[in-house]
């Protein structure tokens, strides 16, 4: 008998997280800042709005980011309480030393 397990919504392969330079830029910027709105992220990443929004939605869906909505303003913050974020932060910190 074949058993099909449902994977949690926020589960993905590591390759998907690091598949895009844009996602890596967004993660690095949000690791350094508390929280930013979309316009600030677009300016700092030097990506267009549509691409940035696509990456933010993906990272939010898998649980790396948290989105807060205040009327028309969307604020994104990194979820430091997620064990994957801690591992990513450690990796970036180690990488900076070389």
C-alpha cells in the first residue's frame, strides 16, 4: 500500500531558497535590518518591484519571512525564531569572515 504524506506548507528544498540572487539579496538585507517595507527592499536590492514582490511572497510562504499589513503598506521581517533562518544567518556570518 502506498502511503502519501502531506508535507508542511513551509517545507521546501534549500536549492529553492538560494536559487535566485534576488532572494539571497533580500535575505541578507532583512538579516541586517529589523523590518522593511517593499519600497525600501526594492531600493536596497536594486531589483524591480514585480520581482521583489514575487521573492517576498515565496519567502513568506515557506516561513522565512513574516508579512505585516497596515492598510496599503506591507512590512516584511525575517523570522529569527525559525531554525532555518538561524542556520542561514550563521552561514552568512561565517561567509563574511573569508
